[in-house]
């Protein structure tokens, strides 16, 4: 799977080492979660017939990228990397059983932001990226969010709330 086709904003990460670690994190998550096609994963199990994980991650990354460009006081590489990886833990929080995507046993004990942080740490991503991943959801209410994590957090909730049917 060519991750630069699946996640076009990967091409915008200027730091080659960081870009490779993002790819490595996805490869590790896909291997451990036994996923071959990221398009078959819904972005959430909370919305019936939710659109794909890929669409959600790209939506969040695009919104975050545009905000980052407009702000000019954030680390754009870290912002893109964190936005692309914010939900990577879902590849282990979810599993496919009998043709249906469901919560995995691990996912019953540990939510995707923490799983994602563990995966990111395993491939050597730095504390700022871990903060973006771990703090993008309600877990972030207990820690200080870096600027990039604040952006990804809000972009994630914007996409979720609109998908849920905000009027």
C-alpha cells in the first residue's frame, strides 16, 4: 500500500526522517492489527455506516494543514504528522470479525489515543507527535496540549460532529 497515495499530505512533510517514521508507524499498526486495506475501516463505531478511516484522517489533516499555514507559528511538519497519525491506534482498537469491524479485546481496555501513542513511541516519534496523538481526544483534557495538538483536537471534533449529523 502506497501511503503517500492514501494520505496525500504525507508529501508535505519536509523532514524525511519524520515522514519515514509516520509511514513506519502505519506499517506497524497495519501489521499488528492485521489490516491490508485502510478503506475498510470505519472512522468510528459510534455512527452507523460511518465513512472510512482514510476519509476522516484526510479530512482532519487537510483542516489542520490549512490552519497551520494560516497561523505560521506552528511546526507544520509535526502538525501534519500528528494529524495523519491521530487515529492510528484505531488499527488496534478495532478488528474485523465475521466480516464486521468491531471493538477488539485490546480496544475494550485501552482507547486508540493511548494505543496510537504507544505505536508512535515504538517507531521513535518525538514527544510533540505523541502529545498530538494522545491528547487529540478526551484523554487530552488531563494534559497540556501543544499548539499542534489543540489544532488536531478541534479539527477531529469538527469532522466527527458534522459526520454525526450536526445541523
